[in-house]
């Protein structure tokens, strides 16, 4: 696995996302067995960064992740767990309550990284960050970040946070460069902030092309692995693909070891 280190924080270039684990926006208990297999597979393969949220399956994703970790041989201190507070819970008391519930569902004493999941229209975030800063001071959260924030909101979050904002989690892939075009990626790269790319494979619906296929053939890898390798070839970018297929979970993990030439990176970037 390749790693990225910023502000003395080292994270794997490829982590494991849990959107759709346990269901969609609400729990689907019929999926529990298959999704536990997926989470155990990810832990056995060697993933150490797991990304979840109170919004995922209404908290059930956190429950399943916590259960899988407890049933594995993984040591908590060797894992990096990210969770998120939803935009309807950004008032002071709601933030504290949401974090407590996430900790309870995960059955953990702390969360490594806690994010504001989405911006909330009209919010000034003063209350939100008073609560988030308290969570860090109390040791219930180690680091703070945001998700889906534009450049203006990212800078505002930095001003309100007592500790460094270590990431902005946004969609980023070969086909979605919106956060490069709006200046967020460049700002993150210039200010020691991780850009955590979600949907790096366009929810599995990534479109291939001759360039991608030729590079994949040259490396004897899948086009999906090459797409992931392109994402993480860029400085300050880590990513969190999700799959419930053990083979794809393994292949996504192995994509971190692919070394693209600068020419290949340039061709894909175009």
C-alpha cells in the first residue's frame, strides 16, 4: 500500500468506503450477512482506513463496521475510522449527540476523523465548530474535516476549527473533475489538506475508452484499477472506493501498487 503524509498524519492512498453497507438511506437487514463478509474481506486484505457516516443506512453501516472490526484480529490503534455528522444535525447539542450515537454504534471510544457530511444552506457553522472543537478537546474525535465543501466554505471551516482541517471529501474521478475546476484540489495541495476522493469509479459505472484500455492492457490490470491508480498518482489525494465483491475489494487494494508513467498520467488526464 502507498501512503500520503500531511501534518504528521499518514493515511493509505486507498481506503474502504461504506456507503450502501447495511442498506441505502435506511437499513436493510437482509444484506447484513453479505455485507459482513465484505467488511471482513476488506480487513483481511489489509485496508486500515474505513469511511462511514451516521447517514449510511441510518447508522446501520456504523454498527456493521464496528461488529466486523471486533470480530477480526485488527487492533483498533492500527485502524483509522472516519465518520460524519449529517447536515440536519449541525447545531451544537445535535453535533455532540450525533457523535455519541456514532461511537455507541461503532462501540469505540474515539473516532479518528469526524466530518461535516454536507454543507447546510444558510449555516454559519459557529455552533457546529464549537461542538466539533469540544469533541477534539475531550478526546472523542482525533481530527476534523469536511465533505462536499466549496473553496469559500473550506476556508471558513479552517478559520473556525481549533485544529487543522485535514481533509475535504469530495467526488473526484477520471470523469468528474469538478473539484479541480473550482479550485478546491489546488488549494488542498497548497495547504497540506487531503482531498479524499469518493466515487472514484463513478459508482461502478465508469465509462472506458481506448486510452484507458490500452494502459490497462500494458499493466495487465483492469480499467478500474488504472482509474484508481490515476486518482492516487496525484499529490494530497487519497480515495475510498466501495465494493461488496471480495474480488473487487482485493483488486481495488492492489491498485495502489500500480506505477503509472508520467506519459500515461498525462494521457489519462486529457
